[in-house]
């Protein structure tokens, strides 16, 4: 019983995976604050459209 418990326990823990890592974006190199805001809004809209299609 102990052997089966250990095998299933280790299997369960090894398959747990861990938390989902947040996506990282490369730094935005904009020439002005307005351009940076425009790029960020564009990315948000594109991600929203991508999620809506799936």
C-alpha cells in the first residue's frame, strides 16, 4: 500500500505543473508618450480580437 501511495503521490506532484507564468512583452521603444499609448491600445485591441475568434 505504501509503495502504491508513494508512486501515485509522486506522479501527482510531478504532473502538477505549477502556476501559469505571465506573458512578457518586449519593451516598447516609442519616440513619444502618445505613440507608446497608441501602441499599447493597439496591442490590447488585437489581443481582444484574437481571444474573440477562439
